[in-house]
C-alpha cells in the first residue's frame, strides 16, 4: 500500500469527527444571536457588516465540511479545484473579521474588557488564522501532511468566538481564560488523537499548536499597553 494513502486513511477519522463537531459548536455559540435569533427574541444585528461577517464565517464552515467530505470520498481533484475558492474565502474571512472587530470597538459593544483592549482578541484571531491558512496553502501541493494539519488548526482556532458565546455560566464568567482554554483543549484533543494514530507528533501540529497557544497570553499582555491603546484608538478613529 502507498504510505501516503495509508497515512491519509489513518487521519481521515479525525477530520470527519471535527467536521461534525465544528458546526455544532458554531450553532451552540451563535444560535441566540444569529442562526435562531428569531426564536430567542434577541435584538437585530448591528448593521450590514455584521450580517456579512456571519455569512462569510458560515460559508467557511460549510466549505471546510465540504472539503473534508471530498477527501473522505477520494475526490481529490474536486477538492483541489474548490481550494481556489477556499483561498479567496479565507481572505474574505480575514478582511471582514478585522473590519467587524474594529466596528464593534467603535460601537463600544465588545464584551469583557474595555472595547479598545478587547479589540486585540478578534484582530489576533485573524492574524493567527491568516498565518496558518497562508502557510497551509503554500504546502498544499508539496506537503499534504502539513497542509491538512495547518488547515485543521486554523479551523479550530476560528471556533474561539463561538466557544466564547456558548451560554454556559463558567464560560460567560471566565473571560479569556475560559474561551482560550476550551479552544486549546479542542486543539490538544486533535493533536493527541493524531499523535496516537500515527505514533508520532507531527511537526506541523507541534509548531502550529505552540504558535496558537503562545499568541494568547501575548495578546492579553499587549492589550493594556499604551502602544496597543494608541494603535487601537487610531484604527477606531479611521473607522469613525
């Protein structure tokens, strides 16, 4: 048997399981404020940009599930062709995510810390996502093993806003420690499963996980500095 195919078969279960879990987490986090808001009587979305943001992020989730399904069915050519759309959509995720974060800070509506400090959370998410996806796309033809693991890490990291909004008291009261921690648990579960199945810790998972986790406390430390507050104030000023 081809070693590459054998490794792909071993890994398939991980990606299928995550493709099932991912929309459930997104729905749990955004059901009240987006997907099922009419049933909960929540206020209207604050502007067209937020609606576009919801549409773009939903499209990313759907595309990720479609890509995993195509690989599981060995339809790799369609997967590769759809990857072009994925690259474009990833760019849209970053651009719309950054603009939505700045707009929320301008409204002063961000939860948790003061709006300018909290702005570092969504902007940091977009930076981490862009680096992971960009690196994954670079290796999409030469190193499939790196490509798919970095794409998985990018997808898990993108779940952080949904996790933060799951209506459970310890998440609502726990702040960044809770939603960062739960996201990290999801990442470590994926990495642990992959390591056990393949009997080795893949370097892409090692360095990608370290990158994601290291970026979390760095954001929190930077958020209260004068340098960040001046930068955030300038961004919000441009938006207004």
